[in-house]
């Protein structure tokens, strides 16, 4: 699940501050490379300072018994969320949003991705890093040039479809001004 979080973490901030409402992607059964190609000319970030908050809203895994002390501690920590500020430079903003997406074996596929008119709805499935089972990333939400609000769910399934672990997150962000010199 750590690799899945890393891959997801790369893609989500890139959804912030996309271009005009007329820009769109609508694809089914597409590779990450296909979606990256479609995004090259239409989706860009707006440069400046961005404040992003990540909240884990749900976590279920076979390794942690619900209601246990560890489960309660994790839920307390999840409730606080994490906020960070970062500068999106002109150079970073000129890259298409999927330019930094990671799919080294070209094995991930979008079941669907619809992004346009300020909304996103996507489902990406990848082989699990350990080679057993799959990891699904679903994203739904809204975005504009100056803010975003995206719900994400990661689901890890064993090869036989059992043993699902899930994590749901909410990412919100806003452009707060120009980058500091």
C-alpha cells in the first residue's frame, strides 16, 4: 500500500488549478500514457503558493482490528489532517498535470477518466507492487484555477479478490497568492 500511496501522492497535487472550463478529457480503458498525451495541451496548473490539506476519512485493513487501541489511535490521528504550503513555479505550471505520473511498467489502466467543466471522475487500476492482486484509485471532485476538493479511495485486493484494504482521503486546496522570493 505504501507504493500505491506514493503513486497517488504524485498525481493528486497535479490536479490543482487546472485550465479553462472548456478543457476536458473523456477516456475509457486508457493507459496512463494515453491520458498524459491527451493532457499535454489542455491542463495546466496556475503558478503561485498553494495550501493543500489531506484528510484520511476512512481506513480499513485486515491487519488492524476495528475498535482496537491501534485502530482508535489511527482514527484520532486521521481526524487532524495534514496541511502544507508549496510554491508551484512557472516551470512546474507549464507541465501537463499527468507529466509526473508514475507507471514504469505501463501496466496501469484507467477504467474511465472524465475531467472537464471543473469536475473529475476517474478510476485507475494497477497491479499491486508485490505482484499479487491490484490497487484501484478512484477520484471524484471539483477543481478550478484557484481551488480544488477531491475525494479519493484506494482499494487493494488480493489476486483472488479477497482481503480488500481501503483508504479514503479528501484533498482540498487553494492558491493563496504569489510565491515568495
